[in-house]
C-alpha cells in the first residue's frame, strides 16, 4: 500500500481515489530523550473512513496527530497525507498539506483575543484571498451546522465548554478540509454535551464525507461515533441513527499502549477481544 | 559537578541556537511575504502609543533628579550654569535610551512573554500552525518591527521630557536662567545625537526578540507562563545593559 501511495506521489497525482489511503503511517517511531512515545506504529486510513485511536494517558495518541499534522517530526518511519510524504517536509512546505487538514485540539485552543466569527473564519480571513462576503457566508454556514449561529460575536470566554469544542469543530471544518483530526474533543464534558460533539463528528463524516481520526480515551464517545450514522432527510433535516454493519466497519479502532499498537479492528472485534489489557480498558 | 556544568553549557548552547533560529526566521518574515499588516499596526499601537505614559514620566523625573543632583556637584566647581549641558548629554547619550529600554523591557517584554507563553500552553500556537499560519510571521515579526521602530520614538520623547524636567529644576530650584540652560544644550555634538538615536533601535530589537524567544519556549502550564514573564524581564533588562555597553564601545570608535 505504501509503495502504491509513493508511486502515485512520484507521478504527481493527487490522491482522491476511494481505494487508496489518504493517511499512511509506516513504521513510525518517536522518543523524547529516553522516553519512547511511539514504537514502530503503522496504520492506514481510507477516504471517508474513521480511525478511532484509544489508549490511556501518555500512550502516544495526541503525538500521533501532531506527527500527522507536521507539528512534530518522527525519529524513524514515513508518514503520508493525501499522497504526499510529510515527515521530511519543511514548515513552509507543510503549510500546503495542512490546507487539507483540520484539527480540533484538546480544550478547543480557540484564539481568546478573537470573536467566535473571527476564530471560525481565521484561515479564510488570514490565509486566503476570498472576498469577505464569501468568508462571512461560510462562517455563518458552519456555525449553523454546529448550532451556534447566534454566538458569532461572542468571545470564547463567554462560551461553555461544549460550545467552545463545537466552535473549534466549526473552525476546523470552515475551509472544507478532507481530513479532520479530533484530539480528545469530548474530554472534560458532561455526557449530554459530549454527545452533541459526537453528533458533529458523525455529521461531518457522513454528510460532508470528511475522513476522520478521533483520539479519545472516552469509550462511550468512541463507540457512539463508530456505531452511529448521519443522513440528510428529504426536507433537508439531518438525522442520526444506528449505523448498519457495513457503515460500522468503516470505523476502525486502534489501541495504543506505551507507544505500541496493541489492537486494530472494528467495534465488534474490540468488544469481543480476549486480550486482558483490552478487557480491563473496556470494563 | 562536571556533569552539572556540562548540562548547564548544553542548555545555554541550545538556547543560543534556538534564539539564532528565531532571529533567522524573523528576518525571513520581515523581507518575504505574507505580511500581516493589521497586526503590525496593532503592535505599533500596543508597544508604542501605550508605552508613552510610562516613558514620559520616567524621562521627566530622571531629567529632574539629574539636574537636582548635578546642581550640588557643579556648585563645588562654580559650574552651575552648565547644568543644562550635563542633563542633556546624560539623557541623550545614556539615560534616555537605557531607561526607556528598561521601562519597555518591564512593560512590553513581560506582556509579550505572558501573551505568547499563554498561547503556547493552551495550544493556540499549534492551532495557528495547523490553520496554515506561521506564528513567527504573525506574532513575532509585528512585535519586532514595532519594538525596533517605536523604541527610538519613545526615546526621543523621553530625552525631551528629561531635558524639560531638568530645566524646571534648574529654573525654579537652582535659579539658572532659562536662556543659559537652553543655550548650553546647543553645544551638543552631532555624534551625540547619532549615538542617542542608534542605540534604541538595537535595544528595542533586543527586548522584543528576547521576550518572543522566552514566550515561545514556555512549558509547564500557567506556572510556566509566570516563569517566562519573569525570565523575559530579567533577561531583557540584563541584555539591555550589556548590549548598551558593547554598542557604546563600538559607536565611540565609529563616530568620534
């Protein structure tokens, strides 16, 4: 698979083909001084699919996302995003790759000196030459999508935790990236608010066909995202219900333990795993 | 003991390397697009205009106390009428640039380190990079430009207010005639003015780049932000005094 992606990149093709992965981690390792945080991690992710990375604190989940986004460089191994090798790119070269990536950080990481509207439209206002009216329209659209249309002029400090995460999701999706990364998007939220965030993840995946990588240690959220699907009704309303078996298999779990992959498979395989560590984690 | 010294030397070498890299990235950001004009204007206001009050007060009282002290000493030699020259030379050559820089180090150095440090520990810097913005171009370059160009303006204002402060003391306390005070100032050399104007460009650069470097290297949550703020002020102030010495040495050999 890696050779195929590399071959396509050499040919200068943009990967937009359903059978080829948009994300490839190939034997990636990283250590900070003596502390190894990722050991020989390999996985792939197909377009429109979801990868749910589980693990205890310090297992290397967030580091995986940061490597993918080019915020950290691996010590060994290769990383491919949308058909482009990113582990050896400079910061400036990486900017072009990031145009296809959106990330929702832990706690949201909203710019606290900007309003919700400015936060959501940040990339479009600052890094594109789109007319202001078009940017404003897109900002209203994504804020409407996450149900925060009337909050556009508020400051982040005036929002609740759940609202901040939804603004962060709106900011990540505003520039229509093909891949969205969620780093503990529901941590610290009450179950009901967390479910509203989960719904946004499911809606983006199924309605906007965004490829997703969800990092979490909240099992309830992980299984909810894997086992639910969103659909647009004839009247335009979006409904969320239980996913069919085929849809469920598009969400793959990856369990990390001390930087090593200890499980890879779908929700059903995870539930029925005989591994003692997994059983303890799931209990 | 040796291990401690080696560890300390490694830390110093790393900091110097990272500071040099930041300077390189800042220089690239100044001469190549994209430019964030709105942020540049905002920083000129935040660093320049907002620092005016503290610089005005510092300059005025420094000039006044200088005249007061100098009056006593000059009386010993019967040279009270040259108090204007002493105040103006001291203010323009040394006290204006250095005290303005120290005030700026306390006011904007701490502010920059705290702001950037908070952005680092709350992942806002990473979010900015993820959204396609280079934090050096967006955050460091506007602050450096504002520091470099507003420090001389503030220094000139401080020099002037210091001389005015000195005049008030000379006129009303030391009973030196106004004409005598101002005419003694005219005897300044052009090289004095050049030195007084060149210094703040460099000192402004030193303060802001140190504060940005320290802020962007913040680790350890809110406690780390506090630590960075203190470090920025301490390192900035020591940097100002040290750079002032070496710069003065160079300028004396070049200008006089």
